[in-house]
C-alpha cells in the first residue's frame, strides 16, 4: 500500500518574526511549508511592537538556549542581510549606572558579557560616558560600552524572511486560525478558519497564544503565557541627534528596563515598560505611564525636554512563568512547540529557526539556488525610493513615502492586509503628523484593496 503523504511537510502556526524565520529555514531546507496566521496580516501580534535592537546576547542567561539562539541569530543576520537588503545602524550600546548600587553591579555584568562571548566590552567612567554622549545627564555615575549592539528595522527583517520562503514555494494562509487538530497515520489534520490543512510536522509559533494552541492540538500545555505589556514614546526626528548609542539601564531579574535609543527611521525612542496583564489582545496606552517615560527620558537626556513627542505605542510580549525560552519537541507526534520567546525574539529569530530545524531532523533536499528577494530600504542608512526617478510622487511627506512604495506594498505574495501592515511595510502615516495630511489620499488608493479597510476597521 503506498505511503500517505500530507499536503505539506511542515505547518508553521503564527506569522510573527519567529514564524517567518521558521518558514524561511524549512523552505530553504527543501520542505513544503505552509504558514497559518489567524490575522489578516503578518506581524500582527507581539512582533508589531518592539525596540528594534539587534542584541549580542551580552546579558542573556549564561549557558541558556536563549543565549545560543541570540548569538546565532545575530551572526546569521549579518551573514544574510546584504542579500536581503536588510539595514543595520552600527550604533553600539552603553549600559549606564545611575545609583551606587547599580555601579556595584557593573563588574559582574561585564564578566557575564565576556563569559557569553562578547569580549569587546569596556568600562566607562562618568567623564568617558559623557565624552561619548555629550547630551547625557551629569548624574550618570559609570557604565560600560558594548560595541556590537546595533539598531535594525523591526519589520523588514521578518518580511524578508517570509518573502524569501514564499518566493521559494511556501504558502501563506491568512485568517487561518487553528481551531483543532488530530494526528492519524503520521499526518496532522488541522481545522482552521480558512479550511482544512494536512501536514507531517506542526510547529507551534503562535506567540501570545502558544499555550492555547498547545491545548487545542495536544490537549495540554507545559507552559502558561503571561502577557507583558511594554509602552513606548517616540520623539521627533530632531531628537535623534541627542544619542548616538543605545542607552541601556542596568537590567533587573524581570526586565531589561527603559531604553533610550535612536530608531532605524531617524526618531528617538524611550521604552519599554514591563507591565503584567491578563489580556492577550489589547495593549492599551496609559497617560500617566507615558508621562513617566517622558520624564525618565528627560532625566537621561535633559535636552530631550525641548523636543516633541510624535507617537506613542504599546506591544505585548509572550512572557511565561519562567524566563527561559519554552522550546520543546515531540517528534513521535510530529509536533514542536516554540513558546515563551520574549523581548529577544527579533535578534534570536534566525537562531531559533536553525535550532528548530535541527530538532526536526527532516529528510529533505535543500534548495541549491534559492531566490533572494531584496527588501525596500526604509531606514536612514542607504538610498530611499523618493530619491529615484519615476516614484509617482511623495504621499507621506513626514516619512518620505512614495506612491510607488505604497503600490508595491499592496501587491505581491506578501501584500499588506490592513493599514497596520501597510505602515510596517512603508512607514506611511507614521511620521510627525500621524497621517493628518496623507490619510485621505491613502483611503482612495487602498479602497477595496485591504482585507481590513482603512476606514471603519481597526488599522493597527
């Protein structure tokens, strides 16, 4: 009797940054891959709100899976970024101490960095810190520098990973929430809101819903998602000149703390907070918390008080009851769970995907000449589309977004599904006026072309 074959070798549940990296890794390894995303667009969960830092892993738990994945993800990002057109802002970071207690903890943190393989850290006195960053408050006591910490575009990386998977044969199913599943004769039969799917291996990368997907498919979960909200404040582009480095606090056991840094798009960001909540769907903004973030930013960079806030946002991180990544495989049942990927997920995504590919032990034939798409540059590094002829005019003058960029983001295998997705692909309406001047024209251009309309639906 011939062997039964599923429609797909691998079904990846969740199209956040980790799911996108998994899709790429397994597709390039030769597997037939389908990505199941319950939203109308990718990166619509935890991955849409982060601080966009490419971490070295200098402060990750020693010997942890997180450290291994961050280090490998960091290496792989640098290895492939030129071919995918992904930016890096080589800023470096400074860990700063503001109290005597924090000063006392610096030697141990530097020793941890060296143990973690980040050997180029160097101590900073108050004078040295302020020489590197003249806008720093004179209240800073000491610190150390981590040259390898960099800034990246938080969304083009994931879009690039997934687009390469799609261009090499993977399938993306949107509005495909996984409702249930059963395994029979070595094949998973998944029921989704977009129809039935069969796969030999299922990888749960559902982020904030990872434990719920566990329960739907295998009847139980070995971890519990405890959403952690992070609120951010974004200052006008004029403020970016105040900080060349990523300015980091001394971390605690719970959080990396409030960061002040430029963004890849030329703004200055302060955040995130770390607030536990039960709600997995809504990351609401709180005025008092945002004001506290602004005050903290001004304490670190006093001149920041002269600059305007142009945007605020909040995101949710899929924290669990333990700090470690919750990655577990049950190959006898054709199932791998990739859970608890918190704030380092952007940096670690490629490393996580490589680790999970190793766990899967698939007998596929790797692609010998894969397609390498190039992502459009939205960062301050390198040329932008508005500088090239034939762009059709600038629609969003705050962020210099062209009509050609918007049209491109509305077409192709990874076309935007809602306004939030269009923002992440182009930065349209994300500038100083927050869409006041360009929204009317955008409404005309996107009419009938978004699964979730710009007007009358939730746009981010």
